[in-house]
C-alpha cells in the first residue's frame, strides 16, 4: 500500500502517476499505452480531445484505465454547468475547471458532477513564473498567495482539490487539509529537460511535498523506453511515500 498524505490513501503506487497523452491521434496514444502496461491513469487534454472526442475517453475506460479529462473549463457559470453535465456520462475520474472563472462558476460546475468523478480547479499554470504573473498577466504579489486564494475559492465551491505546482502542495495541504487533492504537473525526473515548465520538481520530492497525483507527460511519452522510465518513477514514489 502506498500512502501519500494521511488523508489520501492509494491502494497501489501505480494509481499516483497520470500520464499526459498529449499526442496527435488516438492511434498514437493507444500504441503508447500498449507499451506501458503498469500505467493505470491517463490524462486526455485539449490536443487529443478536440481531435478524437468522446470515443477515445470511452476506449480508455473500456481498457479499465482511470481518466483525467483535462479540458480546463473556463466560462460563465451556466455554460460551465452545461459543459460538466455533457461530460458526466463518461464516468471520468477527474475533470477540471479554471479557478479564475470565479466562485459561482466553480459552484455551478460542481453541481453538475455525478458519481465518483472528482472536480478540481486549475490554480496558476505551472508554465508561469512570478515574473510572467506580474508582467504579462498583471497580477501583483506573491505567486503562492494567488495559488492559495484560488485553492480556498475552489474548496469553498465544494471542489475536491486543485491542479498546482509541486512547490505549492505543502502549503495547500497545511491550509486546506490533507483530504484536499493536489494534482501536480511540472514533474521532471532529475536528468530531464524542464521544457516549457517553470516550477518543476522530481517525482520523489513531489510526493514528499504532498502531491497526491503526479501528472507526467513528455518525460514518459517521448522516452526511448517509457516502461523503464515509468518503473523508475514508481520506484522513486515508493521510496519517498
Ligand atoms: O509534458 P509535461 O510533463 O510538461 O506535461 C504536463 C501536462 O500537464 C500537460 O498536458 C499540461 O497541459 C498539463 N498541465 C500543466 N500545468 C497545469 C495544468 C495542466 O502542465 N497547471
């Protein structure tokens, strides 16, 4: 048994790695999955969903995989409600909205969630650092304060957790409670290139800081031997849990 935080209990370590399937086609995504039999959780984002739609999500569920549908919904409350309602028949394990849509939008989205699906809020993208937040987005102050404010709003709206950088999980767990899920992209094995991610951490450090789920894309999907990379990541998580 692998325990992340006292509040979230994972039966097997494989449940904690979510592979980001940022590929051009369902064929490419499915062939990647065939090569990583230990993988239990897949993330379908905009790139693949806009091309392949609902059928790919159904195929992944048919393969008994858990699915994070990462569409980052951000619209007026009524439209966000309808969007989540439209997705509710898929039985996804995680779906998400942008916290920047505000409290009412998140509340309405939460109302539309059915079954065991978890709804989480995107705080500040892990590709943004404080300089970009100040100079491009026009948000003054500490990046962590914005993440904390967004996470508090998400919790108030009844969301199950947030997407955040692994650098923010310890603070969020402390402030929001251990049951509030933290799903963290920006994870890079020590030897990997950061690519466009700014606030990154290794898998071992990420779980020690309190990440429940690690979203890992290119380090896995672009690896020469993804199964071997996944084995290494899972080992690192186990050692640090
Ligand atoms: O390839 P890489 O490991 O950087 O992929 C990270 C994945 O997590 C991408 O699919 C990206 O869209 C997603 N993501 C992110 N930052 C967020 C929310 C989602 O990188 N705040």
